[in-house]
């Protein structure tokens, strides 16, 4: 599994459902903040291939960024959804399970 942070900015048409559904479809995901998602996907994906896959679900004037995140990267949150914090603990924690 590879883990990524995906963030996007939709400009004119703002069809959030399309991009959200696409992120959920690629793997285990959680919404960290508005327009910021965490995604655990198969090892076949890279930042570029994930960005290209998700680009099909946004308009040409929209923006998207995909950044790799990994175990031990560390994190701190405040008032984030419980599901997102659970995702962070599941995929980024250095603790042995």
C-alpha cells in the first residue's frame, strides 16, 4: 500500500461529488479537511498516476495536488474528523500492531 494526501480546488462548476467518489474508489480514504483527502492505494500508483486518474473527474480549470505520505511522517490534528484521525493512526503510526 502507498499513502497519499490529495487536495483540490474546484473553480467554476464545482462538482464535488465526482472527485470525492473518485478518491473513495481508488482505495481506503478519509476526508481530513474540506477538499483535503487521505488515500491508501495499491502499490501500482505513484503521485503522477494517481493525479492523472483523478484529473478525469475535475474540470480543466480546477487544481489538484497529490503528495506522498509515509509511516513515521508524524502528524498533529485539531478538530479533524474521527475517521481521518483513525486513518492517520492506521497508516502513518510507527507503533507495531
